[in-house]
């Protein structure tokens, strides 16, 4: 048991006797000394929240709370280890390592090992990782005769996981199912649970669900752990899901000696179950809570914090706070207007190179952040051309990503159908219906007759051993040869687009990744092919694939040096860098298009922007493009609405200059082909009366302006005209560019596909 509860006055008087807390600022000290009752520590970015939390636990030990009465829950084992190591330096190491500190899953697994008999498990229960659970889901689907081509096992597993994290049982899910997909999930969920229980096994979600079940149904066990853990701390509380929230609430009642640390402005994991309501409603859940704000930032310049505050205050669902610092104001934030993502990438590489030399900075000082993984490809290419080493954090280099390698393998197969490795990879992704036994048999025949594997597929009906597999094998081979036969009549990007769609890989990537990052990566290959072909019209598929292979080799050689860090904004949380580049601030990309109709999604996108801004220590540069390649087509882009939330007083806008002049803008002064321009989307404070005010353009006007004037083409084809295509069906012309043989039309087809077509070869007819 812990010490008796002190009054706030007693706690405060004892705190001031502690030499331990003298190293903290006033708010950190208040957080550390308030050890009884519910406490919400709202820790702004860079405000020293880990310091406050570790000092708080060390102070508890100093005040006589026994270490085994302290429970500290974190989201990573690394965070738990670092916390104990820091506490050990502040107090007795033996006491520090007697604290129960760990992740939700590890702590709850530890309790369940002891108490699981009360919920019908043996203490030797196994814990299934993601691969194990996927195998069980596939097995269940097979036994229930549910098509794994029609319903993705990965998606069904994800739906089951989400249900568990939302504390929805299979019985409740079955009652509330709404459509065909949910019906299949309900069937799998029920059988999956029965198999897991029969196997004396739990998945990671079960560790949360079962601790709730244990506490809900066994009051004696619950009271045992309530007495054991007199003081509970939760780090990164804004990232907790409903199951974690319920488990903690059960554990701390009725004493409610709970301290949660977090920042609602950095809640960016809604897509994996995090519920921002947990931190926003803390005072409702614990009416006598003490709320302590850590708002002094030790990381960033005053300018960067002004931008962060201006952005986040536009969210309605938040706990008000205002970051401030004693650091210098620093340079203005640079807003870079780029022509397209290639210009953006070259400009970024040029700026890093200049700043690296001028500021005597290491490459480790630089970070390039982006919204989606697919954005890294042009950046990687520009850095390689500039001789700048880089590393990918939270992922792998673009052409080494699985979905990219799978797609490229299909393309390589068209060039060299004799390569058995590419055949094997294409058979596996997307799943072709050719199983392990069929592959082994075909490979044995290929080896015996010294023939390429694909040829054996094509002639499968010749071999008795392959008779029962012949339909799938021959269908696969004919598909590959059909693709190869079209390769001489199509452009590189058109060929790749056809392969992605008709191979089934596009559907497969949609099925296994609800967020769409994997499909965007595959689409970026098509974009890259279009751009390469635009610079070299005569390039062949063989030559393009050779370039890709060389890129992979270069990347392998440069990953362990002093290097620029590339990562998505989600991966950047918790990190900091002197120089930060935020790329792709455009509507539909950042914020993502799915946020248009969902206020909660939009607010999360804004929090993600806030996280990106607050990663910067010395300097921040943000870029936006006037157009961007998407799925092999050039699309006009509008500046992100978030840029309207930045003030002119602390931003310097630079853009493309016809004279290619340069003007200083602080540490990022030597921008590629840039000059200062008037910002048309931002806010500004009061201006002198004689300052001319230009009309502020709407996003629609900006898009229309960047798309260019309306044009007409031969054959009665013009913007708005309905047309028919022999492959893609009917559609409406959205835009026309170029002239003569180079005329290109952008058509929005009724299938939902947006295609850029060379009019000379498109075979379009006007629908009358």
C-alpha cells in the first residue's frame, strides 16, 4: 500500500523540502509534487513532459510510496526502460527497477499469467503475433468457404482488431452488422474467438479485452490490484483506445490516484484506434482533477511556436494551451511555391546542400517530412543526384518497398518471361489461385525438361501431373503473354497502368491497406515512368527497369552514413531536428481528400501539421506545388487550407522566377530558382494605408488558374464534352493541353478513373 493521502497544502510544503525538484521549472515542479488524486498534465511539444513524469515518480519514492505500488504504463518498451533508467539516476536504482513499468500489453499479460484461471485460460496461454492471427483468420475463412479473393483476410483481421479495441464482442458485432462485408466479418469473428479460446491463445488485442473481462467479473481480483497499484501513471494518454481507457479506469477507482500525461494537439493515431475523447473528457471522468499545463517549449524558436499556435487554435475539439519559449525568435518560416514535385524535390536538395555548408551542419540535422510514403520517390532521386546521403525512417527506400517490388516484378516479367523468380513473385502477389503444390510440381517439371517455368504453365495440359492445376496455370501464363504482346503499342505509363489494373494488383493493394499508402506507392511508379519518358521519349521498358535496379544498388550503399532523415509525419512524432522541410501542403494531399466531408478527420490532419511544425528547432521550410503527377497524369494542385492559418508577419514566401534570381530568406536563403512573391492565401496583420491589397484567390480560382485557359481540339472534342473510349468506356473531358500531335486530354470516366490521354492515339469519339 502507498502512503496516506496528503492535503494539497501538506503535499506542497513537503515538496519544497525536496532538493530533487529544484531542477524543474515551476509548472514541471507542480506536476511532480502533485502526487495524489487525478492529475492531467497537458504537455505541449518540447515542454519536457518525460522529465516531469520521471521526476514525479522519483519524488513519490522520496515521499515514501513503495515502488511496487507504482504502475507506469507506456506505449513502447523503450519508453518504459528509459523511464526506469532516468528514475534510477535520480533515486535508489533498486527502488527504480522495482516499479511496475511497461507497455499496456506487457503489464496486462503479466497480470493475466497470474489470474487467467478466473476467465477460463491456462497460465501457459500463448500470445499470437500479427502473422499468427492472420493465419488463423485465413484458416477460419477457408473452413467457412469465404472467398479470400473477394474478402481480404487482412481487412477482416483489421476489422476484428478494431472491434476489440472498441470493446465490441463478437456477439455484439453480430447483432449490429449492417452489410455483406460486416456479415462475413461477424462469421469469422465468432469462429476466430472459439478457435483462440480452444487453443488457449490470446492475440495482442485480447490482452486488453481479457484484463477488462477479468476485472469486470472478479471483484476480489480487481480489489487486489487496486490495492497493489495505489498510484497509476499513463504516458501519451491521447493515444489510448477505448479498451485501454476502460482497463485503466477500472484499476484506479475509487481512489483515483491517476496521473495522465499527453497532448491532445498531438493525437494523430485515430486510424489505429486512438480516441482523443479520452484526454478531452478527463475532467468529466474525474471531476476533482488537477490540470497542469506545461507550455514552456525548450526546443523551437519563437517564430516556429507562433506558427504552431496559430494552426492548432483552429481546431474546435481541444484543450486550450499556448506554447512559449525563452529561445530567440529565429528566422522566418519559408513557404516555397514549386512548379511540381520534381521542382519541389530539387529545391529541397539544393537548400539542404547550401545550408549544410553555410551553417556547418551535419546531414543528421536535416529532416524531410511528408504526408504519404509515395512522396519520397522524387525526393530520393533529387538527393541522389545532389550527392546527399539519406535514410528512410519507419519504412524502406521507395524501390525496395514490397508493393513496389511486386509491381516492378510484373513489369520485369514482360521483359524477361524466362525469369522464374519474377514468375514466382507475380504468382504470389496478387494471389493467383496457384497453390504451393501446383508450384512445386511445375518447378519440378521445368527443372526436368530444362524449360522456363512460365512455358510449363502455358503447356500445363501436356503434363498429367498438372492436369488438376492446368486451368489456373494456363490462365496466368496467357495473361502475362497478353501483357507482353501489348507492350510495343503502348507508352510505358499506359502499359504499367494496364498491368496494375488487369493483374489484380490494384484491387489487392486496396484490400490489404485501407489507408491507401501501398496503392499510392504503386501509382507513383507509373508517375515516375511518365516523367522519365517525358525526358527521354525513346526509353524502353528494359532501359527503365535497368535504371531502377541501379537506384536500388545506390541506396543500399548509403544508408549508414551521416544522412538526411526522410519520414512520414506519423513517424516523426517524438523526434526533433534543427532543420525541417515539410513537403506537399496541397488540398487532397495534406489534408488528405477524405477529410473534406469529415470534421474529425480534418482536425486530425491539422494536428498532424502541428506535429510537423513542432519537430523543427531552428528553421522550418514548407512547400506546395502548383501541379502534381498522380497515377501518370499531371493534375493541378491547390495550396493547403492550412497555409491560410499562418501569418504573413513570420513567413517569407518564395517561388519560381523567370529571371532565376535569388533573395535571402534566412537559413534557407539559396532556394532553387526562387524569389519572394506576395502570398495569396495567408492572413496578415494590419498594413499601412498605402499598401496595395491584392484580391485573395479562392482554392477553386487557384486551381482554375493553374489549369490554364480552356482549349478546343479536333473532332469536336472540348472541355465538358462527353466521349467514348474503346477500353475505358464513356467519360467527360476535363481539360485539354498542347497542340497538334502533342495534344493531351484529361478525361474523367464513369468508372471513376481519371485518365490523361494523347489525343492522336486515344481513339476517342464524341457521344452525341
